[in-house]
C-alpha cells in the first residue's frame, strides 16, 4: 500500500507542470504539448539536481546517505 504523502508529491508535480506549461498557452498540435512538457521536465530535473550532472547528483545523494548512516 502506498503512503498517502507519495500521491501528494506527484499531484504537486502535475500541478506545477500544468501551471508552467499548460495554462494560458495555446498549442496547435499534441506534439507541441509533448515537446513543451519534455523541455520543462528536463529543465526541472537539472534545477532539482542543483545544476549537477546526473552522476554528480547521485554521488552527492549517496554521500549524504552514507554520512547519515555513519
């Protein structure tokens, strides 16, 4: 069974996507929407990872986890 907070996290993400990509914009095709969403998600992940490469972000996450365990 999923933790109720887990659903809230994804709901918040979808809300952010709608606010940043969908609302107040007119798209001519579904492909334009897909491109806009993909672009947003890519930028969101880069920002979420503090502008680090995926490798560096994972290494920092692992380091933080190991530091807490020690």
